[in-house]
């Protein structure tokens, strides 16, 4: 994996997480579904098996230093369906917009009130049905380390640890 090739590409990662539609609880004890979708966009310190656009395979870690709240407040982040930029349903523009973000030791979490439009309705229904069960995020690597890890059989796998986007 040449470092030059790494620096020129954008990366898209799928995150194993639980997407959910939040319920509204009434005083009488009954509940109803809201239009609020919650999930985790970036998971910290957990290995991800990656096969990139060039067929390279490696293990990747994202450290908490990549996505601090201070960093996120400088970013224009869009929530798109299936990375389709024509299907944006949420936006965090330097802390403003209908996409809410929070950061803790586990990762970057999000919450969005699904807009009342075709794409918002689609997202809401597909999360409820379990069709959309995880998230992915796109980023440009900035600072990272690469080391080769050898398993018991002698197979070598690159391990990439991102420390800044």
C-alpha cells in the first residue's frame, strides 16, 4: 500500500452500529414513533476490515483524535442516503442545521429529525424495517500510521491507525 496512493484518495467506511427510530412516550404510558433517527457515524478504537477501491485489504482503526467536537464544529457534514449527494436529508454546518452530533469515548453519534420529503420518508421507513442497519462515513485521511501485523500462519496484514482527518 503506497503512502502516495493513500494520500490521494477519499475513504468511505461502513460502521457496524444500531440505527433506531426514537419513540415518544406519553404521560399515559403509551408510545408512538417519532421521526427521529439515531445512530453512530464513527466508532473509535475498533478494528474494521477494509477492502478498498483498489482491492487492497487491511485493518483500520479510527482514534478519538480524528473527530473531536472542536474539529466537528469546523466541518460541513451532510447525511446522504447511500452516499448519494442528491439525497441529502441532514446537514451539520459548523454546528448548525438539522443534523445533531455528539462525541463520547465510543465514537461520534448523530440524531436527525427525518425531513418530511421523499428521501426523509424513505430513510425513516428503511431504518424501521431494518434495511438500513448501519452507517458509513467518507473522509480524507490526514495523519495515520501503517504497520504490518503477522498472524500465526505468517500472513501479513497492514494495519492503518488514523489519528487525524
